[in-house]
């Protein structure tokens, strides 16, 4: 699964629109739409905003490796 698909999976699992997701992460919606569509490659800063956000930290291991560690609270949204 590529990074845009992973981000979409997180948003879907959390029940958030693109706008709500961007507002929480303080990322512009126009930039996010480009990431989401795979038009622009996501840089490290927005990636880290997702991986380090308290609501989404549970997906950090999965985002980076595709693995989960439920015993450590690391899960997959799919």
C-alpha cells in the first residue's frame, strides 16, 4: 500500500473528511489534496505531523513499516 492510500485509510477509519483531517494537522487542504491524489509527494514535515499526532500515533509503526504491534498499541486502520 502506498503512502497516499495509507493516509486515506487512516482518514476513513477515523471518520474524518479531508478538511477535518487538515484542520487537525494544520496542513493546507490544497496541499493535502495533492498528496491524497498522488500528484505531489508528501515531505517529511506533513508525514511527521500525522505520525506524531496524539490521535494517529497508534498508526505510526504501520505507516512506516506496514507492521502492527497491538501489544504496544500500534494498529492498522485496515
